[in-house]
């Protein structure tokens, strides 16, 4: 029997679930009282979506055979644009409900511009994306520093607005809205990858650029779109993360890079492009996002976090590699 | 070409040089409707250059190309595909990690609203292409199979099947059996024979006369940029053809 895509996907996703349950069983054994209460899950649901949403978006970039290291900086800069404009507009007397809508649009546009720049550098100027986005990573972070002079921005002026509740409100008082956003986006990314022409083209371009070109797929457009959506979702993550704490730190996004990439790879997406799983990224984001809290809850100090990240990443990748090998 | 019918493609007095090297020196070449032409010749004879003029990769320096009785210029690969000329390169036009149904429809997806794929329809159609059009019998292969795990001959079959399905009138096969085992080569030859059954034409380029002879209707021998011979299958036996080729390689003439 020639291996089918379903069999391959199933095998991969089952091993990811295996890793996931393995880790949570360890958490339970380590600290049954914490992990049998809702609080820790509440905390996971409110913090994981920020990097989780970006992990979904970068999964497409990686499937398309590209890389983006600049998304945390784009998140930071577009978040700064959002927060700064909110303050400027509210201080000049604009209605907060209207302000946050306009600022959200400005933030999205900033993110899309960031993504477009990356796309243009890769597609038009033909710089390999890994290198190009090192450049833009410094550029956007530098821009936050220069524009903000190291100062943060409060978001208290908009925390009574409707859109604020839509983004990071608590549904029924307990369920963070951003968790629903992440669920919703996971479904969207999943369906588009499997059932939409764009997803199909992302897979095909990442698999073999030459054959994609020969079969008439507009490779440049696909790559451009992939970088643009990355920029867009980085800006959305910027809004969610800053609204959650009603404050914009100029360093927002720093530290997200490797964790987000780790979520994608722990989730089983291939670094070579042409293959990937949104379900895997979703689980990967939960694994990576819950480790820190879990480790501390188990009574280890924060010093252990990185060590355990390392172990989990190496172990899970080894499991996939072994499981995916042809019998 | 078949007598009495106008050819599908005719290339008249084609010249092409790269720098000071004349690769094609006034070549006349035709492919008839529903005809498989074996284009044979040594390395460097100009076979690849000749077909790259048909697929729009190169432009001729001189001469005329007619397709379905119309004078044409093929300025790009897209243009050649529009005309109904499709090239099958070994493993180069397939997306290895993807399923068959994605590969058959890559770049030409069947779309529902908002750009979503009609996956069921693509699967069904792929199944039909596999079983009915290409005659795949192996139960091991399904529309959901990943191309990477198919054999070399099967991959060639998929590429040929795809070209036929999208109504290519002329399929160009550039060394389609290169690097394949005997059994796999046999499969590919069957797929090529299928092109004729479906009423289409093909150019089969190969060094190996033993593969070309059984499936082609006519043989064109290219030697250092000129046509050295043109035989219908009824005019020449396989052994004679081989003998002529050997003589050509050794003495530079076929007589």
C-alpha cells in the first residue's frame, strides 16, 4: 500500500497528542492540586493565544519553505502604533469606542506593511528570507525604541470599550476571549490549508518551487501573501497581548521568537517545507505555552524552564522522526 | 506525418545558435495528428534545443513554426501550454510530498465559492484518470497516495495522465525512461502507447532505440544540428535503425 497523506498525517498527529498527554500526566503527578483546578487552565488560556496565533501564521510561512524572524518585532511595532494612537486620539477628545476601532485598523495596516516589506525583500530583491528577516527584525524593534524612546504606553483609556471586550474580555466572566480567537483561527487556518486553493498552493510552493512554477502557480504571489498574513497576525497578537495587560511594553514580543518556532516544530511541521499540520501547531503552542507555568507549579524554579524546553523539543522531534520513518 | 492529413506541428528551416555554435542548422521537423514521433540522436545532436523551441524556453533565430496550420511564435512556456503543448519531465513537474489529487489539479484546481477546493470532485476525477484513462490497476495506489512513495514509472504515468486529461494535443517526453528499471520502463512505455489510443500526439526523445521503437510511429534522427534520417516504422526494422545509428556515430554518415 502506497502511503497516503491521511495515514501520514494521522501518525504524526497521534504522536503529537502522545507528547501532549505525556507532559500533562507529568504535570498531574508533579502537582495534582494545581492541575486539578481551573485556575491554571484559565491562566494558560489567557496567555497562550498571543504566541499561539503567531505560531499558526508562521506555520504557513514554514510550509511555504520560508522563514520569518521578524514577527515579534512587527508585533512590537504595530502594538506600539496601536497604543500610541489610542492615547493620542483619546487625549484629543475622541470617543474611546471609535478610537480603538481606528487604532486597530492602523495596527493591522502596520502589520501588513511589515509583512509586505519582508515579502518584497524575498520575492523582488531575492534575499533569502532567513537573512532578510534578521534585518527587518532589528529594523522594527529599533523603530519601537526610537519612536517610543523606551517608554511604554498605557491602554487604560480604551479598557471600557466594546472592542476591548471582543479582544480580551472574559466571556461569562471566566473564558478569555483571546482563547476563543485562537480556537477560531486554528479552525480557519486548518480549513484553508486543507481545502482552499491558497493552502494548496502554499503546500505546493513549499514542496518544489520549480514544479509549482511549471504548473502555472504564481509563486511570487503565494510567497508574498504568506509574509503578509504573518505580518497581519503579528499585529493582531500585538493588540491582544497589550490589551490583556492594558499596557504596552516597548519590549513586547521579545522572547516570543524561539517559543513560537518551538511550538511549530514540536507540533510536527517539517522544517523543509511542503508539509505541515495546523492541529500540530495548536497542540505545540499549548505544550510550549504551558511548560513554564507547569514547571513552576511543580515546584521547580524558573531556572529549569529552558532546560526542560530543550528536553521536550529534542525528545518530541526524535519521536516524530522515528514514527514517521517508513516501516 | 500521416499522409493526406495536415500536420499538427511543423517546424520549417529552424536555425538556432548559441554564440558561435550553430546548434540547429535548418531543421525541418513535423508531428502529425495522432502520431508518436521518436526523436533520437546522440548527446549534443540538438534534440533538447529543438523541443525547447516548441515549449517556449528558447526562441528560434530563423525558420517558421506552424501549429494546426497557423504560423505561431511561442514566446513563453505559458503560451506553449495554452496552445496545448505539454512537456513531461522526469519527476520535475510533480509535488513530491503531496497527494495524487493535489498533483493532478495543481495550478488548475476545481473551485467552489470563495476559492475553496471541490475536493470530492478532484478525488473522483483523479480516480477516473488513474483507473480509466491511464489504466493503473494496482490497488495499492489511491488518490490519496503521496507521490514521493510511487515508483519512477508510476510518477511518469501520473504526469502523462495529467497532461492528457487537460487536453494537451502534443505531449513532449524528454528522456522519460532515464534512470528507471526495466519493469518501470515497461510501464512508462505503456503510458506512452496510451497517448495514441487517446488520439493525441507525442514526441518521445531518447537515446535508446530499443525503448523508442515499439511505441513510435516514425523516427527522426538528429545529428549535429541537422536531420540525418526520417523513417516510418513500416520502412525500417528495429535492427536496421540501430545499425544506422551505430554507423552514424562511428563514421558520421548512415550509408
